């Protein structure tokens, strides 16, 4: 009798611990390229920096919202990139680097190409939406709460 009671208690406690919170399945640009080749899908890119307070707030509040997580994971490939990334990134038969490594505001080449605003300095947060053919559909340069982002995600056709 003791063995079965202990077994039942262990099963119940393991079930409780195995239920982890859902998270967005963030990809790197290299992973994105492979995924797009095998299964085209819309793309959502979050450019951020560790010092960007609105970016951190979105990470904590918006990107943990269960509806946001579900919607992004279902309908999009999601990429998250620190704009100060020092790595060389290979994407689309090209090589992208951070040419500003030893300068103030060392922003990587990819966010500069994808999220630069015309006649304005680069700003964060920078959110980029692409269709399944990797064409720009929309860009946002502000904090978005879960309701605002959900509305945008559902309107990207």
C-alpha cells in the first residue's frame, strides 16, 4: 500500500512540475533561413538591446502574454536579435557583420538594413513584420502592450 501511495504522489508532483509556461519559439536568422526554405510562413522580428527599457518591458509583459505567445508561434517565425550583436550572420547567401563594433552605439548591419527609419536615427524597440515571401509588411518603433501587439498580429495578412 505504501508503494502505490508514494507512486501516486510522485506522479502528481511530477505532473505539476512538468507544466511549464509557454514561450515564443525564437529563431536565429540562420534557423529562419532554413525554416523559410522548408515551410514559408510570415516572419516577426524583434530588434532589442539590453539597455532599452521599453524592449525589456515588452519582453517581460508582452512577449509572455499567453495569447501573444500562441498567435506568434502559430502564424509566424519569430526572430529576436540584440542590435549590438557582434557575430557574423549568414543569411540569404550574404554575410552581415557589425561594422560599428568599436564605436558608440554599435548597431549590427541587419537591424540597420531592416529597421532603419528614413531621415531619423535608429531607435528601439524595432519590430518588423514580413510576409511569407520575406517582403516588408510593417514596422513599429515603440513599446506595444499585449492588446496592441495582438491587434497588429491579427491584421497582418
